[in-house]
């Protein structure tokens, strides 16, 4: 590549990045609401928590940005140890559940950061562990209930038009980098 081609490519990239940053500044700040989750009570209370999501305006079409914090005094190291142990089962094992990536975060009190382009209620069901065991999600009923883990789900409906939906992933990545969650990958 000649120097002039490199300069053109670099300048084009910088212009595009500046346009992305300018658009990110126009997205309204999300107003997060919280649902406290007692993992010991998932079996009996998850429908009530899901109903709270619906009552707060989360619909099948809602785009939702969310993160989950740890309220109880469980160490991130202990949580990672338990999840790693559960991830050890192979896909063809009856004990297999699709759990998220375990991150290198050291002292984060944030368990997970995510976004959903639609049907957050379904995503919520999977995180509770009440959906398919083969869908990558927190699957809390399978490991967090026995720990008596106490969490807070912070969620916000984000108004982004269909042609700008890729910006929601960028916002999720920004939150992921800032909050350093224990579980889950950044960007998809």
C-alpha cells in the first residue's frame, strides 16, 4: 500500500468514527429501572418479575439495554469458580447448560451487561433459567439459587430506529467496558 492510499484510508476511517460518535451523542440517556432478584425465589417469583417488565412498558418490540449487579456479599471469584465448573460439561452431556463467557474482571459487582433488539421478556426468561438450556444466558436457577445470590436487574427501554439499531450494540459495548462485568462477552 502506498503512503497516499494509507492516508486516504485513515482519513476515511476517522471521518466515519466521528460520525458514529456524533450520532451516539444524540441518543437520549436511558432511564434505568430496577427489579430486585432473589435467586433463591426464581421458581416462584420469575413470572411476577416478568410481569413488572411488561407493566413498565417492555413490549416484544422494545429495544432494551440492561445490566445486572450483585447485591449480596458474594465474591466475584466465587461466582466465576461456580460458573466455570458448570461450563465444564460438554454439549452432549445431560448436565450441559449454555453459560456466558467468564471474564477476567477482578472486583466487579456487575454480573452481566446486555442488550436486546426485541423480545426482552424472552431473554429475561432465559437468564432466569426457565427457557432452553442451550441458549447462552445466565441460567440463574441452575447455579445462583443454591448460592442465595441477590441481584438487581437494571433495564432501560432505548428508542432507536431500525436503521440505527447497530448503535445499541455500541452502547452495550461502552457499558461493558465501563462496568467490567464478571460474565458475558463484549459486543457481538
